[in-house]
């Protein structure tokens, strides 16, 4: 049986951690022997330890990580594991120590989840990235960033989209009526929705401003803001408070519906009529793909990975970040042209079926490993 270990030392519980656990499950279901290396204080440890053989490392360690690197390499060697899969760029530092000092024959595959950002052609990053045998970017624009802003060889960068559970989103769990009822929403107009962490760069304020502008023009529209601010993050908490104050000050309390994030995201996708991704620059919008599979019209910012996912407007509608007037125009396009919108959502779902399935992701990664 083939063996692989997934290293993720993050203590959070977001898309990165969930996708890593999902991918580990796909490997297990396809007859790979899977191990996880995690932090002892992480959420993923609690989620994974009853599913996979799991080694939990103490979050704090001395000796500049060398002791931790030695423990990781010892575990891998003892269990004859020659492939290590990494999905958090913060873990590449420890991985480079593992490979450089303790396990030179280890094969490392890194799945990128974040933008490169600033240039990383310095000596430290170049040496760190040398530990990676293959770098997986989920989109072409992210691969381009890697080749332009690092010294990592282009030949070792592979584009493999992060997959979604197609059946979960293409098969409606609830009727629209049932979803609205469970969310305690009595909408009397089309419902535009945004899902995700409450944070200024996620753009929830754009939705509120657009609803206000459209209703001033006599266009009936409501909104569902589905998400929660990061606990103990003052900026997120302040922004959440600001949003609710904005709604209250403009008399929109019965029209803008706030609901805290729950794992039953089908409630959101089955309740809304129009989906919005309003982030300043979304790296890889899993929620965008989920909306496409749910056959919702998608209105997204023309930045980050969203234009590539929507194929520059072929499978959705684009607007410039923070341009409320342009966003309002896109909502009106959807409302005023139902036939054209349906044609776009049909094509978008078909495209997402083919290009963004979990099975496709697994098969492409497995082929790379072999």
C-alpha cells in the first residue's frame, strides 16, 4: 500500500485546514495509507485523530525547530513514509529543516493556498523552497506569481484546482422555502447573499450599500450576510459592529439579514437567489465554486482568482472592488435578463462539474506523485 503523510501545524479551522483534511480523506478512500502530523493544540487534531494515525507535536519547541524537525523525520522513517504533503506556507520552514538535516530522500509536495505577495527571491526563501519537489498551484495566475516572484523552477509548478464535493452542492439539500424557514427569514424580494468571515476586505459593506442604493431606485432586493467575525480579532469585531450600525441607521433591519456561520452551508446556498464574492482579492474562492455548482448567478470582484474561476465573465458577472454602482448594475443585469442568466448558470455548473471536482483533484495529484 502507498503511504503519505500530511503535515499541517496550523491551530486554526478554516478553508486551508478543512481542505487538507478532505484531501487526506480522499487518499485514504483510494487505498493510500495516510498519516497526519499536527499541532497538539489544533482543531484539526481533534477532527482527525479518530480517522487517521496522527502524531501531535507540541506547539512550542526549542532549538530553532531542529528538535521538532528530528521528531517529524523519525516518525516518517520509522513508518517508511517517503512522501510528505504540505499545505501551509508557514510549515515550509520546518519542512526544509527535516529534509536538509534528517531525511534527504523525502519527497515534499506543497499545495499553495495563499498568494505569494511580495517578491521572495531572497536567499532564505530560495533555500527553503529547495526542499519542495513539486509545487501545486490551484490556478494559472497563482503559478504565474510563483514563477515571477520566486526562484522556484517553473517546470516543478503544476496547476491542479482544489476540488469540491460536487454532490453536496449540486443536489439541493433544502427547498428555498425550507432553507428560508430554517434561517428564520421572511424575504419578500430576491435575496442576494455573501458567505464567509466578517472582515472589511471581504466586502460585506458593499452589499449593504448596494441594497440601499437599489431600494432608493425602487428596486426590491434583500440580502443575507452569512458569517461571523474572527473571535478576539478587534478589527473584525469592530467591522461587524459597524455593519450592523449601518443597517440600523438606514432602516434596513428587516431587509439585511445577518446569520452566524454554521457548517450547514447548504442553508445559505439554497436560500439565496444571487451569490456575491466581494473580496478585495480572493486567492481561490471555494465559495465561488460552490455557488456555481449550486447553479446560482455569481457576481464577483475582478481581482485575485475570481476572474479565472469565472473565465473572465463567461460563467458569472464581474465588478471592480468597492465600486457599488457597478455592482448594482450587475445585480440589475441578473434581475432583468433571466434567460441569459440561466444560460450562464447552466454553463457555469457544467464547467464546475468537470474542472473543480474532488475526484479530479485527487487523480491529478496521485498521477503527479507516481
